[in-house]
């Protein structure tokens, strides 16, 4: 209960207060996107700029998603409590996922809706990627004070979907590559570790209970 | 109509071609002065002279910079820029090609002997990668058929198998824990595909010897098949009776077949093959970022010449 109320308190401060650190986080968080777009329009992305841009945006979405998932384990393992930055990280992940999807639809596919629908149906890595994005949408919509208050306890249940989104995003990256290069495997391992930690944490023996049975 | 005309003759097209021609003239001039090595294009490149071929396309060439920095050559790493960063370590002289199997003249041929006195031709071909991108590359090489005539396949030979060099000391992705493919990289063609006039062994591009990242010193080029069929840095050519194993179909038989003809009608589970992105076609910048995909043609547009090789075959089954 105390954990929940602390979390609620800090989350409502997110809406009301103007935390300069959080503001800085949003601004620096959007820097990679700004840089890649700048490199793109100034011809600094090499031979296949569309592909480089698309991949970079997707990769940053995954990175922010992983960062947002790392906040709670970090605290539970005795690290600093960064919970007030979790929403910013989650929203940055959503912004990058949106840019990634937009780049794919607009730049890569030239808004050819038939080709996009065929991709989603026929190509498993795109199906999985779309799943990850779709799952992030309700999470982003409910990442604000009024929605948190409105949903009450259901908010936490709903936001457990982030695990599904992270797993799908990591899988999307692995399925995209032709062989087994290290990079997508590292990201998948990070996501797996963060999810397994949650399982392990929920199953951990609780000292109070043990003394009670003794 | 006006719009159409302007796309037919783009200024970039004219500039590219003429700049390229002038570059070659300059190269020859420089070579005559004995200062070829001082030119920056690539330290080891030597100028090659070649006769033009009616089999060349007149489409806009992909810039040399893109042809030499955007490569799939997994022996040097899986990123597109890995080969251009890592391939400089490759020793390409001396270079032996082992010729064996069902041939009358098996031997370890020195590269020069293998292609000696066969006229070098310039072949400007479209190159379509299975990943959905394409280039137009001015290769220099010899018809594979001429080399096969030299080594004399026996009557029972039905296929040609190829192997890439294995040399972990010079090919970084051939050592260590994470190796993307089993080595050697192997490829193969049916004998009639290998004998087809479009099929060449390339030893150069853009008027010079092959850059190492492009498969120096000798590689296969089969323009109507996906790029991975065009095996690089070849050290072995074997004539066989059985269909040879090929690296990508060994790695993932559901996705890659032996034939791997460019075919927009055969869908790939990873990439739509209906369209392609022409690398470097719109001059970079915003143009490159917003370049439109264009339709992929059956047999990469070489259907008139090669479709008859596959008469009666179900190309959806033999993909």
C-alpha cells in the first residue's frame, strides 16, 4: 500500500510539478531522432538512408522501453529510486515507436496501404512489431494524471502490458535479421532479464511470512 | 508528357555517365604516367581496360561510393559498412582457384592463368539484393562460359559449385564466438545457367580491379538472381553431377532456395519482393530519404534472355 501511494504521489507530481530534470530528459531523449533526421536530410546516412533512419528510430524505442522497465528492479535491488522519470522514458519509447512506424509507412513504403497491410499479414516480424506498437498505444494514452486517477487499480493491471510490448519489440528485432548477430540478442537478453527478475521478485520468500510460520 | 520527359533524361544521369567516363580516361592517363598508386579511390585498385557489351543496361549507375561502402560480405561482418572497413586486410595476390570435379583439366590455377587471353568486357548490370534494394554496377569480367570451356566440363557434369576463401586471419567474422554463417560460403548454378552469356566472373568494377569489399580478386555475377548467388572471392570451382549445397539455403531452407531467381511473385517471409529501393538513385539528401520504391521485374528484368532456361518449371516451387 505504501509503495502504491508513494508511486501515486510521484506520478501526480509529474503532471503538476515542472521537474527540470524530467524536462531535460525529454529534450535529450528526442536528440537522437533530431540528429538522425538532420543527418538524413543532409545526406550523411550513407547509401541506404531510409533503412538507417528506420532502424535507428526502432532501436531507440527499444532502448527507452528497456530503460523504463529497469526503473523498478533498480530500486528493488537497492539502487536509486528513479520512478519519477519512468513515465518520461515510457513516453519516449512510444514517441520513437511512432516515428519508427511513420518512417516505415511513409518513407519506406510510400504510404502504399496494400503493401503495408500485406506486410503486416504475411511477414511475421512486421506482425510482431505492429503488435508491440499497438500495445503501447493504450499505455501512452493512459500515461497522465487524470487517466491514472480514473483507472485506479486497473491502471497497474493495464500497464503490465508493457512486458508484452517489450518482448514483442525484442522479438521483432531478432526476426528482422538474417543470421544471429550479437546486437539483437543482447537487447533480447536484457528484456528477458528484466521480465524474469519480476517473476523472481514476485516469488521471493518473504521474511515476515517465514517468521509467522515458524 | 512533360513530366515524363524530364524523368527520362535526368541531369544526374548525364553527369554521372560523363563523370564516370572522364574518370576512366583520367585513370588511363594517370596509369600511363605511372602514378596510379597515388590516386585516392582505393589504394590497391589498378585500371582495367575492357570492351563494351551490348548486354549492358543504360540505366543510371549507382555511385562508386555506394557500391563500395554498402556491401553484404559476411566474412567481414554483418553490417553493410563492415566489409569496407575490414576487407583491407585481405591478401589477393597471389590467388589460386582450385578447379576440380567433373572436368578434363583440373588444377590449382593461378588467377591470371584461369582468365588469360579471355577478353575483358564491361557489363553494366542491375543487381537486386534479396533484402529489397538494388544497384546498377559497371562490372568488368569474363564470361563464365569461356572459363568453363578452358577447364572442359565432362559430359556427366550438370552443376557448377563455387567456394569463397576461408582465411580467419584476414576475415574477422570467420573467427570468434559469433560467426554468422558456416564457412566456406558456397554457391552453385546449374550448368546451363553457368554457361549463359549473362553470367560472368568479374575481376573489376568502375574501370578498376575489384575493391576487396566487393569480392576481390574474382567473383561471380549472375544478374537475374538475388545478389547472394553472386559469390565473392572465389577459390574453388567444381563441376558436379548433384545439385550443390548453397550457404543461404543451408542456413534457412524455407527462405532461400537453390535457384533464387529474382521473382516479385514469390513472396519472402521477411521482405516483399514486389518492389525495390534503388540505392543512390536520387542523389542523396532529401531525395535519398524520400526516394520511392519501384517495381521489381521477373528475373530482374532479364526475362527475355533467361526465362527459357526455366521452361516448364514451377518457379514458386523451385524458388
